C-alpha cells in the first residue's frame, strides 16, 4: 500500500505531522522544564533571602553568627515546611558550618569550591549543581563590607525529576494520541483526495494495455488516447504492409 | 494527452491536497497545544502555591515577631513598604494582604487580579504567643502563569508555521518527483509516439500507478520495435538472397518508406526518456538556507559571549567581524566559483558546497574564541556561496527561457520560506538547547540537504554545461559609466544592503537582547522581515510591472524601509523596533524585484554591449559591498551614540538614499524616455 504514489505522499505528510506534533511536545517539555526550574528555584531563593535578612539584622547589631539564638529553630522550621529542602546551613568566614538542619554537620568545613564561590559572588545568590541536588547560597557581608560567612539551602532534584518524568509521560501520551488520531484522518483523507488521479492513471494504463495482445500489438476499438491509437494503428498497418510487400517481392523471384 | 494532464484538473487536485494537509496540521498542532497547556496549568499551579506558602510563612513570622515584642497588629510601621519589597522580587505573586483577627484588611501590597484570582488565594494564620492575631493572604498572579503558557503557545505557533512550510516544500518535491515529473515524461513520450516516434521507453522507478503505466507503454513500444526489427531482418534476408539490383532497391525502398514515416530504435535497446524537474533542488535549497537562517537571531549574542578585548578595536566592531567575514566570503567566492561551477554541474557543486558549510557550522558550535568563529564563518560563507550558485545554475539550466522567471520565482520562494522559518525556530532552539547546539543542528540540516539532493537529483539526470560569460574587471568600468546604474547602486542597492546586515543581522539581535528579549522573541521579530519579503515581494513585483513604475516603487519602498527605523528615537522599546523591522521588511519587499528590473533599464548601452546577465552580475557584486561594510557601519554608529542612534542612523542612510534617488530621476527630464527605450526588445 505504501510503495505507491499514495503511500509516498502519506508517508511524507504523516512524517511532517509526526515532526510538527513531536517538536511541539518537545519544545513544550523544555519550556515546562525551564518554567518549573524557575518557580522552584524562586521559592528556595526566597527562603534563602528570608533567612539571610534575619541574619543581617542580628549581624548588623554586632551579634556574632555563632551566638544567634532562635536561628536553629528558624532553619528547622523552614526545612520542615518544605519536604524538598535537604539541608539549610549557615557557615562562618572560614567555611565552617555553625548552624545546620543536620546537627552532625556543625563544625565541619564546607567543600573548598563552595567557599571560594561564596566569597567570589558576594552581590547575588550563587548556585551549584551537585549529584544529589542543587545548592544555592548567599554571602553575608558585614557593615564594613567584609565577608562574614554565608547561608546555603540544598534542595533535592528528585522531586523535580519525578515531575519531569510524569510530564514527559503525559506529553508522550498526548503526542501519540494526536498523531494516531489525526494520522488516521489524514490517511483516509489522502486516499480520497488521491483517488481521482490514481483512477485516471489506471484508466490510461488500461487504455494502453488494450494495444497488447499475446505475441503482438492490436488496435483496440475503445480508447481515450486517440492520437496514440491512430499512430500505433498506422505503425502496425505500415509494418504489415511492408511485410506483405517483402513477401511478395520474395515470392515473385 | 488525457484529462489528467489537464492543468485545471491538476490544480484542483493539488489545492485539495494542500487544503487537507494544512487543515489537519493546524488542527493536530492546535489540539496538541491545547492539551499541553492544560497539563502545564495543572502541574505548575501547585508549584506556585508552594512558593506562595513560603512567602506567606515568612510574612507571618515577621508580623508575629513584632507582635511578640509588644507592637499591636494595627500599629505596625512600614509594613506596606516591606510587602512591596517582597512583591518586587517575586513576579509570580499578585498581591499580599494582612487582615486582622476580625478579617479586616489592614495592610496590602500589589494588585487584585481578575476573576480567577480567588481560586489562587492562599491564607495563612498569624499566631503570636499562641494566639491568632490575623491572616496573611497571598494571591498568585494569573498573569505570570499566562505569560509562561503564552510563551509555549507562541512556540507552538512558530513550530506550526515551520511545519506547514516544510510540509508544503516536501509535498511539492514529492509531487514533482513522484507525480509531475513522471507525468511530464509520459506526456512527452506518448506525444512523440502519437507522431510515430517509438524510440523511447519510460523509466520505471516505482511500482505504483505511474510505474505500471510506464511498464505497459514500454511493452507496447518494445513490441512495435520488435516487429520492426523482424521486418528489417526479413528484408535483409530477402535482399541478401537477390542478385537483381532492382529487386534489392525495391526491398530497401519498402524499409526506407517505413522509416521515413516512423522512428524506431536503432539497436535492441530503447532510449530512456527522463525529464528533469527544477523542483528537485527546491527542498535541498530550502533546508540549506534554513540552516543558515537559524543563527540570525542569536549570532551577535553568541559572538559577544566569545569576545575577549582586542587592542585598538571596540567590542561592537569585533562583534561585526564574523558577520562581515561571512558576507565578504560570499562576495569573493561567488565570482571565483562562478567561473568553474558549470564545468562540474550543479549536483557536484552543491555537494562540494555542503562540505565547508557543515564543517563551518560544527566548528562554530565549538568555537573557543572570536578568531576561531571568524574562520568557521568564512567556511560557512564559502559553502553558502557555492550552494547558492549551484542551485541558481541548475534552475537556469533546467528551465526554458520563457519559463525562467517562474523557475527563479520558485528558487526565491524556497529562500524566502527559509527566511521566515529559520530565525523563528533558531531563536526557540537557542533558548531551549543553547546556541552551540543550535549550530550543530544547522550542520545536521546541511547534511540532510546534501542527502536530499543526492536522492532527488540522480547523477545521470544532469550534464555539466558550457558556462556563461563571467564578470570581468573591465565590465565594471563599462557599467559604471552609466549614471542611472551608478545612482541605483550608490543610492539604493548599497545603503539597503548596509542596513540589511548592519541593522537586521547585527544590530537588531543585540538591541532586542539589551531590551530584555529572549532569543525566541528575537527570532519572532526577525521572522517579520522574512514574512514580509515572502508574502509581498511577488505582489509588489506584479504591481510594479503592471503600472510600469519600478523607479517609483523602489523609491517609495526604500523610503518606507528607512522611515520605519526613525521612530526608535522617540523611545527605545521592543514595540518600536518591531515597527522598524516591519517597515524595513515591507520596504524591501516592495523594492527587491523592481530594483532588479531597473538594472537593465538604467544602463541599456552596457546591456547591449555585455548582456543582461553580466550587468546583473556586476550589480550583485557591488551590492554585496554594502553587505560587507554593514556591520562595521553599525558598530561605528553604536560607538557614537548607542543602539538607538545606530538604528536611526541606518534608517536615515536608507531614507537619504531613497530621496537622492528620487531627486536624481526628477532632475533628469529624459529619464522616462530612456527607461521606456531600455524596455524595448
């Protein structure tokens, strides 16, 4: 069915339909990924900014980071409120963790590259992609402009990945459904539209086929390609006549 | 021949086919877009709720903190400024309100959204020392979500438009290769057979209706030729058995009378008749130009990212270098390759041209610095020039003089269609997969274009031809002595090409980026230019021909193109830049074809001496000078007064050119007579 003219056109159009719907879904997926990442990151940036503001108030009053009361409670509350948050930590100028939602981390030193990035990016939030999640951080600056430490929020990308997988599945279903649904309509539509030229070509084939008889060429009585009929008839007649004359010449000698 | 080759019948069938395909593609993409947006709305809303909850918690905590320190809820100071500050950093929040325990709103920031707002309202209690003192109400901005979703809809529309244009291109090729070309072959062979010429057989490339028809005809022709050969053999036998010369002459006379009336194959094999179709290069050309057009919306941004300071050169000039290098390569390579192109034939030249293009795009994707990129763009430019020439040459070879204009229109149709889709899709891809990956996609498309050409244009289908006369240095002297030609080049062609590369390819993407637009949005703006030229150029050409007013149309068109770039002086905004691109596109659409028509009219003596093709070649080369200097002129203007002055400066240059061109023709009283004389055969 798909080797003929109709088949080639159907394959072309269905391929374009597949590409159009597939590309629409793919671009939609990427857009969703970006939008979701922006919204989720925006949420954690807000949480981060909120904690930093609280810290700034105390630091500007001259309270040392390690002496901040209620901070641990605030960190724990924020972590509890959002199940995507893995860890919230506050570190000092040496990169040593002074508060953490994971108490066992207190006193440990953050990875060197985190600390370097924190003290290089002092005016805006910095971001790192780790194997098990994302880390965003803000640097704390004293009223004299010196870096005092910083605060980080680490959040899991498992939930985002899960959402993306789900949306990928949904979009896949939409793509397959739309392609299948419209593909069937398209195939039937094309078969109908292409029916007439196919019938005309078939009629031509039959007309020419009527010239052919076993072992030779006959002139059919019915054909819609008159000029060809006349020409073939004339050629067949002329060849027959020539044959007859040659036999006559041969016979007369 | 039959009713099938009747043009009305074919047109009706093609129209039905295109309507069906367009309608179903629009419906399918529309359905997909609707369902996708619905899924996104469903899934993104809870994420926004979570953020609203985080904001609400923070605000509630701050208020509770104040209350716990003895400040009554209704006497809090600076709350609205604090809420405003929270709002500023969170575009997805429409409003925040603080209501007291009785439910009265005491403090508020932001705006109340439309009807749907209540469904997106989040309320959190404010508890101080274990007592409820009020409520925080956070409203999520519907507009934010709608903006995110509208971005998806725009992308879908672009994809749909691109898909439709690609579908049309592919259908044209499939129809041309699978239907029209074989039908043309059948038509020619059967017509020849009708006049007694049975030497040809039809190619059987498929086993469909056409293949079966060809097989049947081939059987008929083969049998007739067999009958003829049998007769010749019999006659030869009789002739050899005779010693009487008069009888031998009689036998020869019978055969020669037959061959005078009919043509049969000389040997045992019939010659295969294989018509060529100008459409064969359309799809490969479309894909190839599409690949180049994809980088338009982000190329200057990409160059800026690779830029490192160069002594004695401003950043703007440095950004212009790769764009100018590409244009310069085209200008230099075109005449050089033109001289050898015909020796190898369009197919080979296309495939040769595809190689540097593919390397150029992939190299651009991995460029480590500005000078790397210049090198890769030079390669891409060389490939572009070769492929462009190859396709142009193919159309010229495979169309009759009387249908050459149609062939060229088909050629330009593919270029324009690519100009509409390329920037738009390129912008989207750059946003989503990155600029480097988009260059890789361009390289892949060049490979696809080359493969399509190999499939559509078999090596035996075309023969290399003797070349046309090529442009020589002395031709410039001959042509430029004509004041009309010089005026056209200096006032119209060069300023417009300067503005095309300087403004559209160089300045507009940078300016739009500076105004906060994404690559997708820049692509959509640049698509306006392509759409204007694709839609209006044929109409403007027909109109100019019908009123015989090429000069006026060129003057008005270029005037519009320049004028549209001036309003940016009022306020640097995306909207006014869009207006500029729109007018620029309309103006160019009006003037492209009439400009070409004016070339022979402006220098009839040079045309008589050198021929139209050579004069047009000289015009093209001079015009390309404008393309080369365009980015430098733009960077100079940016250095003087920034992008606003540069945009307006480009507009002023084009407008001034149009005015001077108009004045020049007004000042030459005999110009009309010359024009009409130049038009006569």
